[in-house]
């Protein structure tokens, strides 16, 4: 369990290192080490604590103080956690950067977050330096092994608090309109996540007897930081982080890591079920998987084939463990998108558009808050530089999730759909308006509407309806490919259009806003039109 005296992420880790000094806290598999060019093997709590202490001293000597932020683009390397702990010791927050972000997105993030320094891998230094210059933020970009320079001038931008309420990280999450929002996450957010996971029990029970967790999920997401890492700190366990999900080598990675539990997103079980069955499918030490979005039709078959249960859960970057629902009891419902029953600490309301509670069995928006004490405890503090969005999210004292659920008479919750205009592709949330705003920078694009269409593998795929100026060779496949390749230099690969249809007009309101429902219908009709260009094959993750 997280030390009850700990008031920060660093203090929780230091207490764990004092209790379990010789245990491994992080583990790097040879396959991951080869990809990253780092050393394979385990890192003990005591050795990690020693390195963290040294790093913290170097940052302190360089002038980093409370209220500053340091941005980190380090993919899934273990040095991320060491830097986070060292900076947290000084009350300096981290801003994790998605390595798939490109020029326009990086410029926005750096300009908005205002970090004192950026630490990244060598191949991204020039790109991030250019982004900082474009954002007019005068900072240095270094790699982890470089000497730590002084922070930029007037770098203390975060609100000053103490202990649990001090800012620990700013995570950027796609909103429904415009650019991503910066979720300010205090220490309490991460401490509660560790405490919640260590005590949830049921089929997701964790012990202090050397648990080992494996995750392929990105470190810049809240899942790996709050649930994976803090859960292992809470019980003296070891975390193995892969560079990413590799379906064909996944089970060998699981066995090599000696994992007792694992994390997943919905697309993973589907891909694993697509691999030819093997006699060794159930040869592992895994007791449970924890994640979200498994295809209900596959869940029972997956659990039977691989011989462990999948604990489906619901949470958001904004809610953390302040509001999490997980189907962790032995009597859980399998194969019906059931999220289980909310814990007594969580107050839930399923509401209509007027905020009134809907009858049992009827779908409505999920509203959440803590049942007692501070209703926001464990949640994000606020959206950075966006008081209006923060107030809107907490309208009437409830956090409005934008997710539609229903519940039965046993108070079991079932996920129905997303209310917000968000495209969810392979576990990534994509704001249509953000993609549209970047596409409009292309010189040929006159108007564009972006929406989602169903995809058998990824859940959703990005569909763009475009009006274009008069291109030399006409609006056809050549232009679609050119625009897509350009997109891949400006935004994360998964946000780029997977289908492009050149249209004469977009469905607009009288005030010239896109009619989202009509656009979605238009995309559905155009999906199988021979004139629509499929660009999905161009959407590949670029090497760092």
C-alpha cells in the first residue's frame, strides 16, 4: 500500500525503496533494449532511488524550482520514470510528450505548456528546438545524458501549492473542439491511483509478494504513469514496459517478463485472437488483465483460450482514480461491455441533456464525483489556461464525462457510446476539429470536415470530406496521397485521414458551422464509393 505519510509521488517511491530495496521496480526486456539501444535487465528500488537522488541534486543545482515544468519525449524508456521522480522531489512537474506528435502539434504543446526545458532522444532534438522557436519559447532541448542547463527565464508558471495538491504532471488530452487541453494533475491524482489499484481486490487482487506487471501502453498516457507504475510502487512490484505492442511476440514477452498481470486496450485482444492458436497460449503466470474496450463478442473466447480474466474498467485522464469503475468482482458480467458496479467512494449519475437522472435501464451521460469529502479528490485540478472548459466540465458540481452508459437494477454499469465528437482509433482519442484545423493549412484545401467511420481492426478510422482548389492533376488519388503524406509531417500518424473524399460541399448550418450528424451520414455513404481514396496503408508510425 502507498505509504500513508507520502504526500508526493517521490515520497511514495522513496518509502517503497526503503521497504523493498533489493526488489526490481523496472525491468527492460532484451527485445526492448535492442530497439532503444539501452541496457536490458532489472533496476532495483535502491539503485533507482540512488540515481533519482543524484538527478534531483543536478536539477536543483541548475536552478530548477517549484512551479516549473520539464517536457519529456522519451518514448517508453525507463529513464522517463527516473526523471519524473527526480523532478517531483523538487516539486517540478513533467509534461509527457506523445512521440507521434509532429510540427504543428509540438509547436502548440510547447507554447501552451511553457516548460523550462525539454528532454528528448537525440533524433528529436532539432524538431523540438524548431517547435520551441516557432512557439516563441526560449528554452533548451537536451538528451538525458547531457549536462542539465539552467532553466529558461521566468519559467515558474504552475500554481504553487504543497504536498498532495502540488502539480505533478500536465497531460494533454484531445478535446471535442480545438486544440488538446492540458490536464493539470496533482500528486493526489497519482497517489490515489496507486492506493485504488492496490486495494481494488477481487480478480484484480494485488499482493505485496513480488507482483510483476507488463504493459505495452505509452508512458505519456495516464494509464502507464498512474495505474501501472504507481500500482507497482504501492505493492513493491516490478513494471516491464515494452516499446509498443507486438502481437506476434507478445506472449513470449509476457513469459520473459514473468508477468503476473498485464494491461491492454481494446484493439489488443482482437489482434491476439487473430493470431493462429498455439498449444502454449495459456503457458504464462498472468492472473488477470486490466484494461478497456475489449470487443464484447470476443471476451469470453479470449478468456477461455488464454486462461485469465480481462477486467474491463472505465476512467478518463481527467478523473484518474477519483472516478474509476472496474468489473473486478468474480460475479462480473462477461461479453456485454459491463463496467461492473461503482465503488462506494464514487457517486454516479446517469443524466439526460437537461441534467436530470434517467430511469434505470435507459442510456444517459455518465456524471461522476467523490461521494464524500472533496468531490474532486483524485481528479485533475483544472485545464491549464482554460477556466471556462474546467467550469463546463464540472457543471452543477458533477464531472460531465461525455460518455453514455446505462445501468441495470443491480447497479451494474454498461458502456453504450461516446457523446463527444471524438474519433477513437486503436485506443487514441482524436478531436475532429484539431485535424480539420491542421488540414486547412494545406494550400490546396479550401474546406474540410472530419468524422469517423467504422473500422474492423481499429474501432474508428478518420474520414475527411474535402473541398479543394483547382489542383493541376485534379482531385484524385495522387492528390489524396500527397495531402496524407503532408499530414504525416504535421500530426501524429493515427490522426491523419485514412479515407479522403473530394466533395463539392459540406453540410453546414446557417451560421456556417459543420452539421456533425449530417457529415457522419455523408461519410458513411461515401465510404464504399469508388471515388473515395483509402489512405490507411500510408498511416504508419514513423521511426524516432
